[in-house]
C-alpha cells in the first residue's frame, strides 16, 4: 500500500504564471497490486500528484509512505508522450532505463526481447521510432518501464492520443502486466470510460486546493470489463454517472494554463 499523508505542495510564481497551492493537508491511499485511475479536470494536479509520488517534486509538508520500500525503489514512469530517442532503435529505447540504472545485462536484454515479442513488436526491434505508429511508440514506452522489473508504474495519460482500437489493446497490455508481475499502477486521465474500463479503484479529484471528491471501487472484474467493451454492463452505469456528476460539481476547478496539470 502507498499512503500520502498530510501533503502540502505549492508552485511558486514562475515566468509570469502566478504561484498557487495545489495540495494542502492532502491524504490518499493506493492499494497494492491494483490499478488506481485518477480522474479530474485539467489543472487539478493529476500530473503533479504523479511527480510527487515519483519523488520528482518535493512536498512542502507531509510525506509519501511506501509500506513496502522495494516498491518505491522499482518505479517506472510512462509519460504523456512516449519520449523515445530518435537515434536509438526500438530495443535501444527499451533498454535505456536499465542502462541509466546500471542494470543492463544478458538477463535484462533477454527480458526486453521477450516483452517485445509479447507486445507484437519483436520484428521492429532494430527499427527506429520514426518507423513506428503512435500506438507502437506507446507500447515501447510501456515496455521500457517494465523491463527493469518495475513494481510501481505511474502513467500520465499515455493513451490520450491513441485511436480507440489501439487504446483497447494498450489497456489490455497494461492489465496483463499488472496481474502477471504484481505491479501497483496509478494512471491519470480525463477519460471516464478509460477509468471505468481499466481501474480497480477510481479517485476523482477537484476543488482548490485539490481534494478527493470520490473514491470508488469497481465491482466487476477488470478482465470482464476489458473483454466486453460495449455496451456497458448495467452495474457500471451508476459508477459512470457518479463520476460524471462529481466532475461537474461547482467545486471542481476551471481549467487553467500553467502548473498543476
């Protein structure tokens, strides 16, 4: 389990953007070996939350607690854009994180090739990112996060620019990886359908400073939801409506540019 306890974080003024408090005395817990999807309007701090969990931003007060310290030590981050290096091959991009951590070995290379095969990319191992579709690039980014044995996977809207059929494939890929490798995954998105289809738990954020408006557990197994994309099972309709209503409460902040995405 991962706990955020009494966390406060504020952005200072920068480049003409006024400073503002994103979180004040913020508390939230994430279940282990589950997919938690965080939804909320643009500007409510979803990406900031991931950066705080990853240690990329330091809170002013409060703390992030990993009940199992090894989870925090084995962290993978899949960003909004794949961020592949154009001069490295697909295999080279997959191995980049392991190389930076000094973990490249024959075992890691073999694992990378096995993951490329599992994700139907083995034929493109020696190709460069320019030859890949958007969906392929996102799969490479996901494999890069998994190849070093990540136990915590943070995902910043990696599916937003992918067409629906590929999005479904990536959702299934992520679901299988979580179950097969015992991963704890936290994904942020604007998309309610993605949240309800993929999340074991759903957290709705809103307000200024940001608060948890709703935290829901989805009663239907993830495998069933992903294998039956439409129509929505009747049990999912109330959850979908509840999230939609929460996001449209007057307390939810209006979108803004600058910090706090």
